[in-house]
C-alpha cells in the first residue's frame, strides 16, 4: 500500500508538470511508467474493505481520470500523429528540437494504454461483494471507470490508444456481467443499447462525436468487448439484437443515413473478424456479403471504402486466410465446394447470379462483378464424402456425419478376409475424424466404439490392420485424455487423467470390455498387445469418491495378475495402474499386503519385480496423516531378495528393491528409527559388497551399485544411529569410501552429495549451470541431502574443508570422464581450503584451472570459471597483485559476450560480482587496458537480453562497492539494472583513478550512434534489436559524468583570483580528451575514433592560440566546434556528426560550469 501511494504521488507530480509544460513532462517525467509499476504492485496486493484501501482505490481512479484528461487532446485529435502542443508563453527551442511529435504521440497513447489496463484490472481484481453497493462506492469507483471507457471509445482517434483500452474494457465488462447487483450487471447492455440508439440517430449530440474516419475508431472495439464477454447463459441475446440492428442500419440507403451506414459496416467488419464470435456470425455472413456488394457502386467514397473492407473480412471468414503468396494459385484450404458453399449461404445463390446479370447489362458497373468473381473462383465441384463431412452445415443436424460414422464403424468391425483392405481404410478415415478438432464434440459418442475396434484389432495377423489400429488407438488416447503435458512418461499430469466415474459415465461400453480384455490376456500370455493398451487407459484414471473406488474394485484382482507378466512393459504399466485402482484410504493396507506376499520365496522374479514396482508407485500416493505400519517386521522376511542377487534375483530387481526400501522407510520413518532389523540389513549389504557378485558386464550393474550405496547411506543417516556425532562420523566414512571407489557411478554419486550440501541451503547461490537447468539435479542424491540433519551437513562441510589430502583423490576423478570432471569442479567452488593447497604457488593453481577454460566444452568452461572465482575471492590483496591474470581477463571477456551461452554469461556476472575488487584495486594484475575491458564487460552484461544476467550483475551496486561480497554466501537484493548502471558510473568517477575513469567514460560516450531522428523512428519498430541496450541513455550518463570530472578544478585553482582562466581550463580539458583518444586510437582502427581525434585536435589548436580573458570566447569556441563538426556533416558521416555534436557540445557548454 505504501509503495502504491508513493507512485500515486509521482503520477500527480508528473500531471502537475504536464499541466504547466507538456513537452518538459514528456522529456523528463512520463507517467505511463509509474502507472505500469502500480499495475504490477496491484497484482500482489490483497484488496480488502478497510478505509485505507477504499480511499486508495478512489484516489487511484480519480488520478487516472486526471491523467486521461491531460493526454485526451492528443489522442482525440483528428491527426494525432503530427500533433504538437502550442504554448503562448516562452518555450525553450532546444526542448522543441528534443521532443518530437512522435514522442508526444508515444507519451499520449502509452499513458492511455496503461490507464485503461489499470482500470480494467482494478475492476477485475476488486470483489464488489466486499463493498456495500451504496452511492459512494458507485460514484467513486464503478461509474468513473465506466465514464472513462465510454469517453475514450467515443472520442479517441489513435488506434494504439483504443486498441489497448479494449483489453482493459474487456476485463471491466467481464466483471460487470458476473455481478449479482442488477444495476451494475445491466450496464453493458445499457451501453450497447445506447450505442445502437446513437447509430439510429436518436441521440444526435453523441452521434456527431463519433469518428467518421479511421474505420469508426474505438466504436467497433467497444461493441466487441461487450459482446464477447456476454455470458453464455443469456443465450447471446444481446449479440443477435446487435447484429440485426446493425444489418438493418446497413441496408438503409437514405441520404441522411450515410454516416450511420458507414459506422454499422465498420462495426460489422470487426464482429465478423473476431474469432470469439466465429460460430455466432455464421448465420449472418450471407447478409453481410449482400450488404457489401450492394454498396460497391455508391457515389460516396466512405460507403465504398467500408464496404470493401467488410467484403475482404467476409472472404477471410468464409474461405480462411490465404496460405500461399501466389494470388492466382489458391490453396485447397482456401476453397470450398460449390455444394457446401450454397448449402451454408443459400441466400447468395440467386443474389450472386443477379449481380452478374445486372453487371453484364451495365458495363460501367464492374466493382460488384469483380467481387462476385472473387467468390466464384474459390469454389469447386466436389463429390468427396469426407470433405462434405467436415464442412456440413449445422442446419442439417449433422446427418451426413452420423451416417458416415456408422458406416465406417460397421466396416471396421467386419473381420471377414475379403474386408481387410476396407477395414484398413475405414480405421484410417476414423482416425482422421477423431483427430479433427472441428468434430471434437460430435465424435464423443463414437469414442467407445473406436477404442473397442482398435483393441480388438491389435492381435490381427495382418500388419496393415495392426498398424492402423495402433494409430487409431493413439489418436483416441489423445482425444480422451488430451495431449501429454510433461516429458516424464511415468509422471502423468493431472490434466491428462480422468476420474474413473467420469470416464465410465462417458464411455459405459468400455467398463466390461476392458475387464474382459484383461481376463482374456491373463489366460493367454501370448496376447499382450491389447493388454498393454488397456493398462495405458487404466493408469490414466484415478479414484475420487467411494462410488468410484467400488467401480474400479473389480479390476484390481485381474490387474494384479499382470504384475507377473513376462513382458517388463506390462509389469510396469500394471504397477502404475494400481494408483488408479486402489482407494487412497486403503493404500497403507495394500502396502502391508504386498510386503507379506514378497516374503514368499517361491514367487517368480517377474512377480516380485512387479510387486516392488507397485509398492514404489503406491508409496507416492500415501496421504499425510496415514495410519502407522510396522515396517521393520514386514520387511525382514523379504531380505531373501538381496541375499539371492546373482542367483535367483537379477541386479535390476534388487536395485528396485533397494529404492523401494528407501521410499518405504522414508514414508514410515517414525516406525523405523533405531530398530535391530537394520543391523541385519547392513550386514547383508556389507556381505554383498565383500562378495562382489556384480560382474562388470552384467546388465544394470551400475544402477545396482548406486541403489546399493544409496540404501546404505540412507540407513546410516536416517535410521541407524540416533546420536548425531556417530551418525556424522559414519556418513563421512561412507562418502569418503565412495570417492575412492573404483566405480565411476559411485564416485559421481558421492560428488553430487557433496555438491548438494550447499545447493540445499537457500543462502548460497546456485551455479549458473543449475540456474539455467543446463545441468539437472539428480533426484536421488538431492533427497538424501534433504534428509540429513543440519548437524550432519555442517560436519560434512567442515570435514571436507579440513581434508587437505583430498585433492589427490579428486585429481584422479578429473581424468576419469567429463561427468566426473564437471562434478569435481562444481564441488571445488565451495571448498577454497582445498584450492589453496593444490600447488605451492598461487600462480600454478590459477594456471591449472585456467587450462580447463580452454576446453571446447562450454559446461567445463563455466565450472572452471566458478572455481577460479572462489580461488581469487579468498586471496589477499597482496597475493592478487603478484599473479598474472591476463588469460583470465580474456576468458571473462569472452564469457560476457552476447554470443556466449546463457550459463556462461551468468557465470561471468557471478565472477565479477564476487571479485569486484578487480574493478578498482590498484597495482593488481589488471592493467589499464584490461580494466577498461572488464568495465565494458560489466556494461554489456547490464544490457544483456536475459533478465537473470542483468539481475546478477546488478548486485555490483547492491551494497558498498568496496565491501566484499561472498560468491557463496551472498544475500541477493533486488536491483534494477538501469539503477545499477547509474551507481556504477558514479563509482567510476569517485573511486577509479582519474585517467582510467576519463578513458572509460569517454569510450562509453563515443561508442554509440546518436542519430536522434533514427531513434524516434525506432520507437515503433525495434525489430530484433536488444531493447535493453539503452545506448543513448548510457552515452548521456557517461557524458554527464565525464563533463563533471573534466571541469573539476584543483583546490588551489579558482577563476575569481585569476589563478586559472576559463580559456586555460578549456585547453586542459581538450588536451585530456585528446590524449585519451590518442591512446586508444593508436591501438585501434576504428574510424569513429579517428573522426573524434580530428575534431578535438582542431579544438586544441584553437584554444592554444586563443587570447586570455577573451569576452567572445564562448561564442568563438562554439563556432569552432560547429565548423569542425560541419566538415563531417555529409551523407557518409552523418552518424558520426550526430554523435560528436552531442558529446562535444555537452562537454564544452560553458554556461553550466
């Protein structure tokens, strides 16, 4: 609330300035930015009935109305594009040059846009149920918003203004239609009737306010907003009333009705174009075509123009948007069969013929004939049944569609030998009809039959039948459950699932059919294709109520039999289907039942594996507050599974078993603490490790080893030791042994654990590879770290910091693989103690990690930069001064380039934030040239297209610049990049050596194009340019600071005591600029620098010969600068001229010195 109040004050200040001097307000205080901020704050605000909120809302509405009054003369002007305010008093001519008519227009229409969007969102957000429907509420809130929109649509002439107002007005109408208060609910209807009365000339005062040009301006948008938000419960009565009235006005050819006729055709055009009204306008298309064609030969240009636009819209509505560039070669999608066309629009049959006959009798009357022929060329004779199906008129009751579907389904169920080809064709056609979104509602009643046909054909001996059935089934799954919304096949989105009750209510025929398919397949183990598909359906169902659960109960037993199927895919689907079949309140009971079954050693491995997968799926569905379960007693009899690995049980099944135990003991952790059962399990795991039954070539051996290790660590950290000290000790031993393991997957697991110790802590900054999701976080290791107590985590971090002999182990891992190398580097960024002891000399350590930056892999490059950042951060200033970091500087500059990957740019920004002392530290390895490049990299990152990059580098200005910021323990403040840029330029002036600061500021001031004319044109068309690279603003800021720095006198020099004259001071300034430019130009071939050097050189020559205390010094200096710049003012050098004119004129403007 406080922030909103502050912005309201800023808006009021901007309004006050605009009343006094609109040009100055446009240049210095555009209020649309403040209104945009208020909109965003309102999204986070919670509206209540407090007096403060009511006052604030009323204040906000009234302020918005005031702002609209300020800009209304511009957007309401008949020619807003060229509008410039006229003042009787004195206006600075420079201000007139700076503020162009396009800037005035942008200020006006963007202000109108933001006001309209804010008022619309306010109406949508504030619940009127919380307020009394009294006169103060109506007068202070609802009615002012209504008046704003009505006035805007009636009087505004600028398209951008009323187009954006349309968005806000839609939200406002949407809110009003839904209110229970009859007076407010009826407002949209009253407005619509009022507009129609105005068009019928019943309100002449309002009629003459309507814009006769610009396609009726905002009037069509206002009517669209009212009609598209009309609730469906009203039966679209207002829409049909509006259409009938507009068509009646459009056919009235009387002389006094000309303007109303133009407006009605413009409004009709907008309604025909609106996709939200596409179905509703269909019945009025024929009348629209007749009205348009009848007006083509009118003597008034306005009528002909509106009729032409209306006809063009109707052509698109009838035939669709033209899909190819060749006008003479129309796409088949842009054509209709003559039969379909005239069935849809029977009124046009005789009318088009009459138009042709009439025009043939009168050769002068060709406009309508041309349009009639445009329609006829888009028609073609057609006998294809499928074409007629999709375009069949609704007036026929879709009889052809239903006939087609019944016939195709009859053909598809005919299993006779001679019908094979017909059956294939029918399933292919059915698939296309089920896929067509235009037929989505119509095909619903045939979906069950389609599923039955597809599943019944899965085991046919002909490949063509099986292929068509598979494609048909895939289409039906999408039609029933929707397109899958996530990549993980095993984790279906809730939007891709249905409750069992809803599913079987929609498709009752499938209830018994699916069950029969399961029973049939269980009896015949060879027939698995249909079973796989049935389980695909069942896994997408879920129970919600007792009624639904009972309906699915009959499937449970038969699906359970599928858990022992010989095909892994069937077992997996059967396990996943269990979550849909078992009621949520019975999940714990069912888990207990499965564990008891698993204790039987006589079961086959396939059945055991299916049960284990079913357990894992069910454990995800255990709700909070579940009943307890005596897990230790239940799992002990199942220990035969890990004991039998390599003999009766495969390593994959054992790996699943280990994962199941982790999930089971996590869900029921309270019943598992410190029990003796886990002693026995640990001995089994240890025995398995000693026995080493896993053969390297064994399938799934890697998964087995990781799951084995994960269970071991999980037991020790969460179940075995109650004392945190012993728990920490054992976890440390397990992880250290894992780092020394000969198996790469175990090494990777332990490295991830160590990495995620910091990832789990919110105070620590994520690596850019994780931020951009370039590197995925392993779910298994992350869950383990989340389960650690805080004392365990801190102990592990402390131990690793103190392990000085750890690097030899890590060094071996660096050479194993890219994954191991990447994990080691990501780990080392958190442990500077290890980095310092890698090699005896700091330079050797830096060189060791810089070599990884030259690796072609961008991920390794990024990880290496983060390690170097940590290393440099922990060095003293003396150590920093002794190392050679030229290669590092080059690396950071490359990573900051817009051509680098996003994670590289974020990594470079994080490096500069953590090691910001490199940007100002004296006598460090960063020389003047490198310092300039580093600061340029900072500016480039502040202008980056990606917000994460800008936010990261902005933290350079978040705190005291000289106060160090930890790369690891950084408290992130929200900093705006533009504000950060201002702060950093201030720092350049105050903290950097004067020579370096001047060089930096001068390079930023002269690096960009200052073609102001081009800049105003680009307000409307930025193309693919980086809109965050505010070149002009940067150069203006740099020039301002540069002038301040150059003209600052030493303490013992003053103009008053003649210790220095203005001419001498100007010469000193010019020499400083010349020397700085000359220093850069000698090592650069940039032609812009050459031009700048030539201009300043001639200025120096003038100042050297200029006499002291010359009364005309200012005028003569201005003429010299102007003359020198005019030498460049040619077509070839126009850009340089504009740039140099701004910079040198600003620096040598002596009045402000």
